[in-house]
C-alpha cells in the first residue's frame, strides 16, 4: 500500500475514483503488506479515509500470514515468545497464541521499535533450545520522512547470527501472502495482477506465486533498478492511475 496507494499518508492519485472504477467493472482486489506493526483494522481506517472500501479479510499483513502459518502447525494455539508490536500480537492472539518468556514452542518476531539487548538475549537463549523460529519478513530497511531506517530484517539478522538459526519467513517475497489473498478473493494466479513498488518484495513475491506482476514507479524501485536484473515485472507504469487506465482501455485483459 505505501508507495502504491499513498506516500507518507498522502494519496497517490484519486484513489476514490480508481477504486470506484474497479468496483464498477467487478475487479476483485486485496491488499498485502509486510508491515507487521499495524492490524488489518488499522489499515481499513486508512483505506476508508482515502475513499477505499474494504473488508478486514481483504487486508493481509505479514503478521496475519505468520499467524495462519503457525496455526497450521499448532492448531490448538499455545505459548510463544513474541518480539513485535500490536499488529503481530493481535494476529497471534486471534489465532489462540499468547506471549510467554519460557516453556514455549516457538519464537515469533517482526519489527519491534522498542527492541533492546535484553529482548534479543532472551529470544536467542530460547532459540538455542531448538524451539521453532518464525519471522514476519526480512526487510532490512524501510523509508520514513526522516530517511531510511532499520526494518524487521535488521532485528532478524541479529537473532539469526546470535542463535545460529534461520527463521521461517511469512512475508514477501515469499508467496504465502499472495496465495492467501487469491484464496480470499477466489482468483487464480493466471487472473491475478500483483502491483507493487518494490522489485525485491512485491514483484519477486508475485512471480514466486506465479502471478502477473506490475511495478509502479511511485515508491522504492526505479526504472534504473530494472537494468541487469535477473527477473522482470510483466508491466511497468508510472503510477496506479496509469495502470488502471491501461487495463480499462484493454477491457481488463492481460495483453503482452
């Protein structure tokens, strides 16, 4: 969403009109983000403010994805050790998991802007007991109005180096988020367009999910980043408005 629909809470284009057009043509949509600090309802509030209607299950975060993955392995829920913020804690709680500092069957983590050495130490000691290890995403940085700052992946690297363990990842570029989204909107990979502003997460993840992909140049990645890249998006547009105009003129068909 950030970098495609808005930038620093400023909408990119007339989002209300864009989504009214999608609804008129019965184009189904969902939203996927690696941000684990906010809940789907938090994102719904932002989407609503920009004139976009959505249901809570249309918003898939790396936290909700991680919780679903954990639920698949531990259907009865139980105690886990959590490094993360409200978005991750809420997703886990809704699936029957609660935080504990000992006697847990998994360490689960995401971006934690209150991280400190004691948190890293405790999680590392638990990981050396061979409990399961899940993490929302490996993004080492993310953009803010102040500049580029450490992301969830920076904390993940400290834990992996300290414990000698590699985490199971939930977020992009892993395809799980897109697979969940397609199931929710009842769509096949061949009829799904993944739109993103980051080549290394959105586009790579969409390709891993076997979807059609489109890069918009309103966020992180630039057209120069495409040079000598081992993989390429199917489409590149200046912004979401141009993308929607293109597909609207082509009767919402994929023409390459």
